[in-house]
C-alpha cells in the first residue's frame, strides 16, 4: 500500500467512526447492558455504587449541560472518537520515531558492512 492509500483508509475510518458515534449511536438499545441486567435479575442492583468518574462532564454517555439527549449522546461519541484518534496517532508517532535509525547509526552500519 502506498502512503496515500493508507491515509485514505485512515480518513475513511475516522469519518465512519464519527458518523457511527455521532448519529447511529442514538439508535442503540436503551435496555440495560449484560452486567446491569444480571444484577437486576439477581436482585443486587440496588447495592451498586457510582463510579469515581460519575461526576465527569461526559458521564452516562452524554455531555453535561446539553439538554437534547440525541445531541448530548452524539457529541459525547464524537468527542470520544476524537480523543482516541489523538491518543492513537500520538502513540504511533512516538513509536515510529523511536524505530527510525539515526544518521550516526546508519553510518556505523554502512562502515561495518
């Protein structure tokens, strides 16, 4: 694959991820997830405690202060995709930098060959 085709694939992936997170996620089931369903069925859901992250502005799959549930969830999804993209690209950039040979090392490798 060429660099151009790789970047095209990455771009399409990000656009699709943003679409799914921002629009399609609204249509996800509002039913409890597996763990919550089991806790409800077994009768210990009432003993559940809030996470330490429950006070964050993005808790409960939404953005605090946005009144529309659809917009709040969509914005939270888009924010999540963007944060993960920045972290992912940052890690790839850091890892890619550490594997590039330095000019001094290239010279030493060529001299020993």
